[in-house]
C-alpha cells in the first residue's frame, strides 16, 4: 500500500478495520521506494548549461558566485546552498544561503510575474557556514549554521533586520521545516550521531522563546516515537544530542520537508530518506539506497529535499551523479535531472516557485570545484500539479 494512501485514510478517519483488523507492514509501514520509470520520462542530452532534463524542460543560469546578477548591481555569494521561494505580489523571491566560514549569510533574487530578474541583494551577513534552512508560514527564512554550537537566524526575504533565535538551540544545524498544524519547527542536525528535533514556540509566529524537544525512539528503522524536552538547548557543556537518554541518533541529518501531516528528512551518512508520520507518531524509511532491488540505486549522497504540489519529493545529491531525483507518492525513485561536467560539486537548494512551474537549485562549486564557482539555476517545464 502506498504511504500516502495510508496517510489519506488516517486524515479522513479510516479505522484500522479498513485494513482487515491488522497492522501488517503493508498497511502501517510501506516498503522504501524502489527503482522505476520517472513520470517525466528519460533524460535527454545535456543542454547548453550542461544539464540533462526530460523532454519539455529547459534550464537557465540565474546567478554565478562572484559575478553580478543579470539586471542588478549585486554580486552573488559564494557556495550557494539551501534555498526557498516566497510569493511577492505577482512575482516571487528565491533566497539562498552561503556555506562559507567565516562570512556565510544569505542572499535573495527577486522576479516579476514573467520570471524576469528585477533585483538581488543580501539578507543576512557575518554568520558562519549557512547550509540549509526553511521557510516559515509568516514568510521569513530560517538560515541555519552548520557549525558546532551553531545558531538559527530568522531573516526577511525582502531585506532588513535578521534575528538570531537562541531558543531554537545551539548545535550543528542543517535544515528546518515548519508545521502549521502542530505549530512547531522541525530541525535536523548534521552530525554522525545527530538527532531530530522540534521547536515549540511559546507563541506561534514568534520564535524568540519556546521549548526544544528531541525525538525519542528505539534503534530500528521503523517504529513509534515520542518527544522529550532538551534540558539545556544552548548545548554547553553537554551537546544537545547527548542530553536525553533514549534520543534516537541519525547519521548526518540534512534536508527537511513538511507536507500533509508528514515530515521527511534525509541522512547523508547512510543515504536514507526518513518519513515521520505525525498522525500516528511512527517513523519509517521512505528510501534507503541499500534496499533498492534490483540496483543500482539511482539516488546516493542524499542531501537537500523539497516537495511539489503533486506530492513528489525532489532530493538533491551531494556527490553521486550530481542529480536531483524524484520519489513519487507510489514509492518510485527515479532521476529527474543530471548536471554534467561538475563532478567536484554538489546540488543544493531545490525550491519551487509559488506556481509550481519553476524549480530553482544551485551547483555549489560549479565547474571549478571551488566555493567561488557556484552556479544557481532555474528549470522550467510541465511539472505535475
């Protein structure tokens, strides 16, 4: 049974009896995604930008590190990483982190309704190794420091004041995902024994105070879980991941995405995508490269993750074949695009425009293999709605 079908059943109140009175693995837990044909078809030859895409899709370069963004006077930042899109009237804004230390921060590119770039500018400065992050329902960007005892910074995609959010904990932050139903923010930790957290603001929409909790579960790849408060969110002298007995540890937390009472996050150390089912407080594997049969697994080096309105997950590779792969709601994993000629880079920052028809992402080190060689792209085409 498809994972998504199970969740839909739970949403409309379907009881366990609908599954014959049992919670067999086929009902409670779906098998991890397997190789299959992409709903978009096979990749074509590399285009002028070196990107292989399905039929009907095209790419363009939006920005290059150290170079002025076309139509503006702003020089794009080095090592572009995590990103998100925000509606701006009839246009939109794409924000992107800079994973350098020192310096870091984040920048933004603004587009009008036709997709023409109208401005570009800095939205966060003088931070450290800003890797991934997440958008909030109140239209701010949470930029996360991927350093020991790192912080989360709340930034304004339109520019202006940025605020360090100490209450969200000090650890090697990676990504964030907002849950507007439960009024929490989920957080990943990029350590080989990192944890998965949620932050409960005292007041939803205000991240200045609240409670940091960690996921507590057994050692298996599926099961039930609970949340427990982290006693000392500032992580000193004891790291947050070591403060709660029974906290579940994950091998290198990376991207994080929330949709439909579910949160997905990736772990690069073991090439997995985890699915946390919030309606029934269970977790399972949505993808594991070691469980793809027959192989070879199309997705390795799993990193940033985002979702489309169709329910498809788009997962970027750090390494592998430098691809963005898709995981469909019926548990098929396939390649969506491949970047050629940039083997010393990684794919970062996948995010869809508000209308769902443009996908933004970066090659962090481009063709040069250096943080000063980053390239940010836009892919346009008939994405599934």
